[in-house]
C-alpha cells in the first residue's frame, strides 16, 4: 500500500463536551474539584514557561508521571509516560525522587504510594481526577458480597482478582483473601493462576475485562459467567447461579470504553474499506468479538508503531491517546472508532493550570494534594500486587 497523508478528523462535539474536557464543577462529589490556593488561569500565556521553570527548580527532587490518556499540554512535562502499572513501577524505581507528581487518576496515585518508599510523597494535581470504574466497587459492598459467599458455603472455592483500575481498599481486600491484581495485558495469566488456587473467580471491578478474558482467551462460555449487582439483593443472583458459576463478575465498567458499540464497528467498516478495528479489552463483549484485534494500551501503541505505511486503523480507546497516535504516524490512517467525543472526563481534570500549581507549591515548600494509603491497607494491597509480579 502506498503512503498516505494523515487526515485526522476530530470527533464531533456533544452537549457534554465541556464536562468531558474536565471543565465545570461538581461540589457534591466525594473528593471535590477545587484546589486550595490560587490556581492559574487557563488563559495565562506563561503557563508553559512557569511549569518549565518550576520543574527545573525542583530538579531531581521531582519525578513527573503522565498516563497515556492525559492531555498533550500535560504529557509534554512527563518524565515517563505509560499505563497505570508501568508508571507506578517507574515511581518505585526512582527512590531518590522526593516528590512523585502523578498525572493520572486517584487509584494510580494510591498504587504509586504503595510501591514507593516512605520518604517519597505522591502528589495528584487535582483530587477530582478519579476513575468511575474504580468507584463502582466500594469496599463495604465487596465485603458484603464476600459475606454472602461465606454464608452460601462457596467462599473457600472463590479467589478474588482485581483489575489494577481499583482503589487501594479493594486491592487490600484481595490481598487479605488470597487473591491477585491484574492488568489488561496479564489478565489471562492472573486468571490461570487463580483457577489453580480455587474453582471460581470473583473479578473486580470491570465486568468486561473479566468476561472477555474468560471467554475469548480461556475458553469459558458466557453461561460460566454471572454478574453480581451490588445494588440488588444477593447481587441479583440465585444460590444455584453462584454455585454453578466459574466467573462472578462485579457490575462495573469503564465509562469511556463502554461507549463503543457494535454499530460503531459496522459504521467504520462501511466508511473505510479494509480498516483494521483495534479495541481495548474494557470494551463490551460484542464489540471485542466484532473487532479484528484486542489489546491493552501498550499493545495498541506497539501495534500502530509496527503497522505498515498506508494501513487504516479504527481505535477503540480514549481519545487523547488516539489523537496523539494519529499525529505521530502521518503515514497511516488512524481514526477514532466513535464519531463523537469520548474523553476520560476525570483524566482530563488534570490540565496545565493544575500541574503548574502543584509544581509551584512544591517549589514553595508546600506539598499539595498528597495521596497516602494507610499502613494496613497498603500492606495487603502490596501482597496482591506482589502476587501479580510473581505470576509465571
């Protein structure tokens, strides 16, 4: 195929576009959206210079991490970019860095605090940068479900597995109960290990990653999977369904990847003949089945790096990353799987003003928005994380 000129087309805005871009406020949210102190105006023409100066003043004392889904204006100041677990490990590998500024979301900063040394301080530039999926599994609800498994007499057969995209509380619960953490790239290995320990898996908090891995990678049937809804009595399941199930999936999902539909796949195939559809495993089961390839964020990046010039790709993951990949590969036709805006709204909370504010606070000797995990939770969360690192 001949080389093509990249023609990136920005997806259509919707009435929710401003919210998805991290604008607007929600004073009733659990963590709030406002930073203490004086937040620079987004229109300040000196923001880039201020961030550069503050980072230079801190030198090796600060290490800035940038998740792939962050805005370009923030990513440009990251010392390392990657997915959540890679970034947490990178932070742990920099024991000399006094401050870890995590441009990501809350559960990622928690993982960094768990894996870094006691003298290191993890900063999240905006405390409203959470994760809707992680927030769908609340410790009290998960413990209540486990109590029901115990009353039913199946808890001894169940091994809990939690996706990296979960709170420290949930990772701690999994560690206390003999389970393991997984990522989207090692979910099959984690589930294989779990089924060597027990007969059933309790998968938190993303139902889609659990279902897709069990059915498409491990040969289970959809009938082997049941969905536990924490808002229904007994999870909405009968004792027989729980006894028969191999995979007990928590009713959680990613609000970004859950937007992609089978119609999105059909539409892009009609519009772009020969297109390769590549989606993240957090997408719905029917979307993953209809795609040509499925893989983690790192898999998507490598696939496009290695794709031949002139090839066409429709990518089902967060828009900031897809746009960045399209601009980085002008010899390939890379497009967003959906026609409308699909940002991770909480990731987009961390913008340049918040990053500048955080760095300048550190220069002034103040530590803003420090993320800490209590010792007991951190201990057991690390057990589950270490078990993941020990997977064959």
